[in-house]
C-alpha cells in the first residue's frame, strides 16, 4: 500500500473515530502560540509494567494526532479535549509511516 493510501486510511479513521480538539503549541517561554483545531484519538489506556518481582497496573492516557495537523508536537505542548486541558509529558513517537504521533498526556 502506498503512503498516500495509508494516509487516506488514517484520515478516514480519525474522521470516523477521532474527536475535535484544540492544540496549544508551547512557545518555549511559558506561553503558547495561537490555537489550532485538530482531530485526536485516545489510544490504549492501560499498561502493565513489572519492576523486579513487583507488577503494577498503571493507567496512562495516550493521545494520537495526525502529522498533517501537528507536524512537530513536543513535551509541554497542550491539547484541550472534551473541555479538559491535557499536557504532553513525553516525547511524542511517530508511527512507522511517519503519518501520526502518539504521546502520553496528563491533566494540565
């Protein structure tokens, strides 16, 4: 499948299953650049981690956004989704096609 076909499929998924949000890009000086409307998807929320012999369930909120809407997301950027402001607290990771990013978010 070509990159164009994969991008079109991703766009269709975000249109059908995603939700409207607002992206607030950090300006690096404690403020934010102008708001940008985007569509996002929440990813799998639960993760199980083992630390030595101890296992613990951790609830992480993972957010996905298309690169076509947010080309360079970074830690400390924020999104408003469902009226809740969420701060990116990890380096966003691109999918293998480079068409979307997944990042961990917490309440801002």
